[in-house]
C-alpha cells in the first residue's frame, strides 16, 4: 500500500511540474508576442504626453471633470502593454480637446451649412444628396478603435504575466511535492510503531520483588 501512495505522489509531482513548465512557456511566449506586435506599429509618444503638459492643455481647452493620465510616455517608443495603455489614455484627452469635451454619444450627428452641429437631418447640409456627417464623431470612432486595441495589448500582457506566475507556482509546488514523496513523508503513516519490550533481567527483578 505504501508503494502505491509513493508512486501516486511521484505521478502527481510530475503532472504539477509539467503544467508549471507549460504555463511558464505559454506566458513568456505571449508576453513576447504582445511586445513584438506593439513595437511593430512604430508608435512614439508626443512631447505633451506628461502629466504636467497634459494638465495645462486640458485647462486651456476648458476640460473639466475628466481623469488625466499620471504616467508619462513623452518621446518614448511604445513597445510594452503598460506603455500602450498610457498612450491610449493620452489619446482620449487629445480627442476630448478636439470635441470640446463631448463624447461620441453627446455629439450631434450632422453639420448644417454654417458648420454647426445638428441631429436634425432636414437642417443638415447635403453632400451628394446625403446629410453631411459630423467629422468629430468619426474622429471619436477612430480614437475608440485605436485605444481599444492598445488597452487590449495591456490586458493580454497582464494575462501572460499571470500565466508566468502561476506556472512558477505550479513548478515549485511540483518540485516540493516530489522531494517530500521521495523522502517518504507521505508514506510515514504506514510504518508500524515500535513497542519497547522489557529486558529479561527486569522481569526477574520484578518477580523477586513480589516474592
């Protein structure tokens, strides 16, 4: 019975180490792929992508009640998930500056002949027989698509990091379990307990005392 427990412990240890190595490999590969894909886009932060500079720009644009970035990627090449997320946060501020603080849902859909926004298609200027679209809404759509991709790269990098941590934990657990199994810790309960037998001389002394 003891052998079966020992072999079971060895098998469990090998499985844990195998899963750990696999998770480590997948996590490291994923992290490398994310960084390679982000770097391939050749994105470089603009000089105003610092907390101080963007705060001044937001104040000049009259933006209030918005969260400003606290990271900095000014003049830096974006090649990590964290930098991509930081760059995306600055892109949102730049877009809000262009739209006077309005989001996509807050902007009117069309433009009049005077260039004023309106949601009434009958008042909109016509372009090839169709109401003229508000270009700022299209700008917001483009910004949303790009920032979503950048934020996704950050999320993917975090998932890869989690896989690396879990892989390391499984590998160390498997190694420790394997050492304990080989050391006989799991089979110790099967070892019979030794009982102390009295020496023959002690029995004689005890009998002599009774007489």
